[in-house]
C-alpha cells in the first residue's frame, strides 16, 4: 500500500531501504519522539503477562442482559440452575481510553520550556499507547468516536486522531475537560492536560467516571512558568482562553499568592482523586517525559492486574 501521490515503490532490498527512509522523513516528529520515549521506558519495565491477545479460557461468569444465546456454555450451565458464559482473555481484557487536552491553553510555551504543553501531552499519550499495545491492551481515544483496538493499527489510529484531526473548531479550542462518555466494563481512563479549569468542574467530571466504576489516571502537564511564576518587574499577563489582561508593576510580589492558589487548586483535585481511586501526578515540560511515562504506566499496569479476577485454580 502506498500513500496517494507517492511514487511507485522500487523493488529489492535497495527499494525497501529507500521506502523506509522516505517514511522516516515524513514521520511526524512527535510520533518519532513518542516512540523513543516509549522504547526507553520499556527497557526499564519488567515483562508482564499479555492479557488481551488470545482466545484462552479465562473464567465462567453469570449470563446477563445483552449476552447472546451462542455465548452460553450449555454444558457448564446444565450443572447449575443458572446460565453461564465462557469468557476468554480477550473478552476479559480491559480497554484503556486516553484523552489529551486540545484546548487553546495547551498551546502555551514560555521561554523556560522546550515545547508547548500540547506537544508534551501528545508525546505522553502516544508513548503510553505504544507501551499498552506492546502489552496486548486495547486502546481508544476518549471522545474520538471509535471503539478500542489492539495492535499496531490501534496505535496508528491514535496518532492520526491526535495529530491530523482538525482542532480549530470553537468547541475544541475551549473544551478543557474530558468528554462525559459512558465507557465499557473494566475500562480505565488516562487524562492528560493542564487541568487549570475551575476545580469544581474537574471534580464533577472525574466523579462522573468513578460513579460508573471507571478507574482513572490524571497527568497534569504544566509549563515551568505556570509552576514558578518566575517573572519580575513590570509584566503584562494575557489570558489564553479568556479575553483578559493584567498589568503587574512588580510581578515578583504576586509569586507567593499565586503559588498558594495553585496549591489549593491542585490539592482539591488530588484529594477527590484519591478518594475515588484515581491517581494524580504533575509533569513539567522542562523535565524529561520518560519519568512521567514510567510512573503512569506502572500505575496503570498495577490497576489492570488488580482488577482482574483470579484465574481458576490459581
């Protein structure tokens, strides 16, 4: 298969090498960075059982509304007064839904940061997708309009959705919260954004997921200037998502009060997250992404294994 408008592929080993070089040239830089981050983290992660790639027997469970007659294990059901369905590992596998904040505030990058918050969040989302696919998990973009998939096709679709989808609509630019979707059984959500919206709005949204039994993991991505407010002297602050300006004669005088407000905001979210069994971590764009990804992947992997029912005889 070749891309529209691309020349016919040359034959032989030389042709394959030329194709690979051509693909590398057009590979989005963020995808390349994400793969590098994922491969670095993968070297430090011990292997774990692949839980979603086969049709191996997992367990019997009670028949419930929505199951088909063909899914019933009639031989096992004949020994009981109830109907039972034979679940395989593929059916028992969790789906992981990833959301990356695409709002206007994520385009911010100060002189103290190597990239925008959106670029870093995208790298984390794609690198996590790569690790999860390698582990046999099914992934989907929260709000992307497609069902979870596993394998490299799922990773390509995630990259396409994050990098190629238009984000210039008014709804997309100003939506700083993950969509309130109904997710399937065993699902987990990974939410990556700056989470600078009103704390009550954020808390209400994540409580909505928890009410349906969904586990979640939050990564707050901030620019170092948003953490430290390192400005001094006469400074003008301009809103990104709101049309507002603030002129400070001595910006350094605002630093302590600003940090206190940020801590209060973050503590409110962290406290609720802890009570509803969500994890919460903060990542600065002036730090390497590998550390944040390793912590996130470890938390996610542990939650996946903890939620699995024990295999019969184990």
